[in-house]
C-alpha cells in the first residue's frame, strides 16, 4: 500500500480592496519635439467618488516638459468621462548626447475618497 503523504493547507488572505480608488491614465509614454512639441493623454477615475476629486499633475523637470492644465476636477457625475492633459516639450538649445531628454509626470488626487 502507498504511504500516506502529509499535506499543508494554505489560505491566502486577499489584502486588495474591491473597487480601490485609482486613476486611469490613457498613455504610459509620450514622445514630443523639444521646441514646443505637444502630446496629450487622458485621465479618468476607476470608481465613482463620494465627492469632487481634484487631479493635479506634476512634471519632475519643468526644463524638459510642462503639463497643463494645473488640475482637473471630476465629480460624481463625470468621473468616468476622460479629461485631457497636454504635455509641452521645452527647448533648451543644448545638443543632447543621446538625442533627447526624458522626464516624468506624476499625479496626485484629493477628495471624494481618492486622497493619496
């Protein structure tokens, strides 16, 4: 007869909240010309907020690129309607050895259950 094999029972407790409030960004990468080249991306909320949510973008290096408008507001009625940010490349008159420069845009959200 086959020997009994001991087993281990494992339960993993899910630590993710259902419908966790998060921003949905349409693009993860943009490519723009240095001299006032522009590109856009949109942002929405992934769940209906409890009140107004203000989304504020921040360029890590405004000598590389700027982003506008300074903030957008989502309401309980328009939370799933995409809103547009515009990113503009900044001319620096420097020859870059790798042919370009990089930057990062981060976002903060406040209000309506979206406080980071």
